């Protein structure tokens, strides 16, 4: 065993996953994977969020494991999304969308 093997993998966070085994840290998303999205909830309200995996995040919302706001308003449907190269750009846009009025959001998403 080499010295580097003995020291362990520096990328390993050392924390066990749900199966009790060590998990690898999630890799940084590739360009364009930072997503800002707008959901329409079953009550007609709109929810804006950020994710790196839109399909997974919508499934979480619909399973009641997403944002507290959407838990009682499922099922949700994606009405709009934008992709960005950086987390910072996506989160800035998320904030901008959240500042819009309901009417402005409706125009943005085409409702």
C-alpha cells in the first residue's frame, strides 16, 4: 500500500451514506446545469426555485419532500425554466423572479 492509499482519498468526505457506506461528494454540475424554475402548484400559485437537477427536484416537490411551500400544494408542474453556467447567476435570477408581481410572473411563464 502506498502512502497516498494510507492517507485515503482527499475527495472522500468520510461520511456514511444512508446505506452506512462512505459516499463520494457530488461533482460540480457541468455548464448550464444550474437551473431556475417556476412551478405551478395545484392551487394555481407559482413557486420559484433553484436546482442542479430539475427532474429530481420536481419529483421531490411532488413527493412532499421539496420546499415547505409546495408540500400541501401538490402535484406541481414546471411552467418555466432557465439554465445558467454558474450558481451565482442562477441564484441572482431566482431572486429577480421572486421580486416580480404575480402578473409579471404569469407573462414570463406564458400563463
